[in-house]
C-alpha cells in the first residue's frame, strides 16, 4: 500500500510531472542562482528578522550518514539531501521563532514575541456541534478557493529551470499547496528521460519518518487554516474509526456522501460537489465535476478521516491486533515499521491523522529516548537528522519524535485533567445545540400558552352564550346539569299534609 501517492494528482492542476512548494519570496531567479532563501521579515525589514534577533541567514547543514539500500542513486533527484539542490542557505530561527523568514512562532507559542504558550485540543469529529461542523467545512472550502499568499509550486525540476536561471512556478490555492506537498514527497524518483523513474522510494512513508512527517504536515496545515480565517482557536478534529462499521463521516455535513444520480460522484448536497478539478491530457486541460476518487486523493480526506472501507470482522480484529502490537512494542525503529502492517489491514485508503493519534499513544506509553530513532541506514529521507521534504522552513525528523504537548496540542480523549473534562467534551455539542434551539423552544412555549389561553377564553364565551347566564346568577344550584325534583323525598314537619313520617 503506497498510502495514496496521490495517483490522482493530475486531476488538480494542468502542470508537469514534478511539483513542490516554495516560499513565494524565494521563487525568483536571484534566489535560485544564489541558492539562498532568506526572505526579509516585514516586522523589522531585515533578512530572517535578524535585526530583532529572530533568526539569521545561515548555511544549511545536512547529514552525511549513509541511507538504506532502497535508493542506489546519487545526484539525480531534487529531493536528495534536501534542500541543497535549490538552496544552501536558509533562515535559521532563534528559540521561539519559526517560518521561512522567522516571522512566525514555534508550534504551540503565540504572541508578539512568541512567549505565550497555549495548548489546543483536537476533538473527535462526532463531538463537534452542528455549527462547528459547518465551520470546519467552510474553512476547507475557503482554503480551496483562496490563492496561497506564502507559497507557490514549481512546475519543473531544477534541471528544467536551467539550474535556476528560468524559474518555473505557479500559483495554487492554500489547500492545493498541501495536495502537491504530499504528492511531491511520495512520487517516484525521476532519473531523466521519458518514463525513466525509480519506484522504490518515498521520503515520508513506509519507514520511521512516516509519523513525524505527517505530524509536521498537519501542524502546518492547521496553521495555514488559522492564518487564512483569522480563527486561531481552530484545531483539526479526528475520526476515531476503531469500531466503525463503515464510513461514518461520509455524510453531506462532513466529508460528503455518494451521489444518488451517479455513484462515482460526491453527493450534490455536499459542498465538495461544487469543487472542480483539472484533468491532464496530452493536448489540453479539461474541467470535470469532483469525482468520488477525490476522496482518495484529497489531503482533507487524508488528514481529517480514515476510510474504513474494509469492514469485515476479521479485518477489524487484525486492525486491533496490529494496534496492540504497535503500542506494546519496545523499540521505536521496530514499532514505526509495524505501523505499516497496521495500515495494510486498516483499509485501502488511510488517513494519516489517525496515525498521529496512535503515534501519540505510543510515545506516552514508552517515552522513548531519541537514540531509539534510527540514525543511519534508514530509507532515504528517514534518517534521524534528515530534513523533511519539501518543507521550508526546515524540520529534522528527530525534532518531532516528541509528545504532542511539546508542540502545543492535545487529543480530547487523552485529556489528563479528570473525568469531568472528558464528559464535558462529549456533552459540549449537545449543550451548544441546546443553546442554538432555546429561543425556538421559548417561542414555542409562549405560543402554546397563548393558544391555550385563547381556547379557554372561547370555551368560556360559548358557555355563557349557550346558557344566557351563569347558573348561580339564576339562583340555581351550581351544577349546570342540575334537574329540579318533582316529588321531594322529605317534606318539612311543619306541613299539615300527612306523610309517611306522620302516619
């Protein structure tokens, strides 16, 4: 299982085979020829914010330790010894700062000087209220239709750019930047010439960097959504699919159901049905409605959900057995490979987000030392000190071999502040729903009271009209159904008339 190398990548843009994301400010002839990506930070007008002590433009240091034998080439692929093919000098940020120009904070830090630590909570998608689900989908839709302000994608290799003298870049949406990143890190190695590729290579899957890489990927994606929307409280939800009997999130208010008109398309009631993709042909690009195959090529589907299409009981059992083996394993290098077995049984398509949840469980259970992460002889891109492809700013694999709390987030089901908080997490969507509908309930109560009062008034009026006057106003007994006696059973003793008392 290639964990979706985005084989449907050609549906997204009409471009050439090789794409990767680059900071817009470094996608220039000057930057490529100088091999320097040290943009100016607007906060002080200096490269890397050096005047404010945020960072400095430094030479990139890469590890020379040997890689595994799966890739027996050197100097052919742009991703080797990342990012030296494109840049050998980048911003290296101080302590709390991060970003391609050191203009942002490290993950989990906020504030003008990045001195405020906050912890966000990633929640179960089914614990979100209806309003929160709508917000999630609207954010994805906005990202899909907003051109990225920070990044562009390259539409050619470094060689095709004439070693930097002819930049080949294109604008894409914030959403599609991450689609391309995921494709680029996983695609075959291009060895030169038509069809000359090496398939046994993947810089982010099937080896130890699988979990750290996807952790960084999600953190960047989450940050870009926050920057785009201005909602810095936003966090990505997760789908706990362990006991799912099907694709529980394949509904129109979440990831989209199947179209009743065409089972190969997403339901027209889903916002994703309005998305359009470009199909690459030998002569031109053609626009098509979003196919159901989008569910297997979209980062939103990768990282928000895990498709549990294989639902047979034996597969469910194998998933749990593989998870238990993963969580109980003692060596990091071994357990990071066991995760492959886990996902083989999981389904045809797997979402990395669920993997990061399990990764966090493993880290907390075993608290492994960094020395347990392979230092050398891992597949190319997966050694301990390798820079993650294709991220700029640079991240090393070992830097994210750490609990999520160090990176500023927590999972709701792993909250450690007692049962009350967990119960609150589960009940919160229902409480929010009550807050949404209480005006309607109050209105219904008032309306019901008015109707009841009106019916009572009508009943009273009709009774009065029918009788002409109230019984007590006519000197009668209070019962409206009273009938007068024709022969009294008891007659006063003062009467001279004989009766059965006096006879």
